[in-house]
C-alpha cells in the first residue's frame, strides 16, 4: 500500500486519539473527554493526563510498536508531535496500526 505522509500522519493521530480515549476510560475515576480539550495540538497535560496515565498509554503503544523510549510522551508533548515521531521512526508499524487494523486489543 502506498500512502502519503499527510495521510499517514492523520491516520496515526486518529489511532493515538483512540489510545488516549482508552486511557481516559481506564482512569480511576474515568476522565470525561468533554471536560478536557481534545485535539492533536493540545499538550497531554491539558487533557488531564498524569504520569500514571502516561505509563498506561506507553505500555499500550509498546504492544503495537515494540519498545519505545520511556520519556516519549514528555519529549513529544501532544498527539501531533507523537504521531510525527511514530511516522518518522516506525513508518511501517504506523501504517499497519493506522490502516490495516493490526492494533492489539486493549488491556
């Protein structure tokens, strides 16, 4: 499958949004996306994501992408930046999870 970078970036952002929403649902108490700004360029901290949720999200991403830097979400502070990193560093895997549906089931 031939995919341009813009399409891959947008699809990876959508994948990441779904991963973040899963983390919202698993939070204790669950976070309501309506109570937090939610777009690709909003910093993770503005979503209400704490270090515990960062760890859950990272573990979830590692199921699809393999080992990732533990500081990943501190270095790439929003969905747009994180997607750009994944597309640039793991393009084949990003395409697989974004387009082929090869996403691991949620924990």
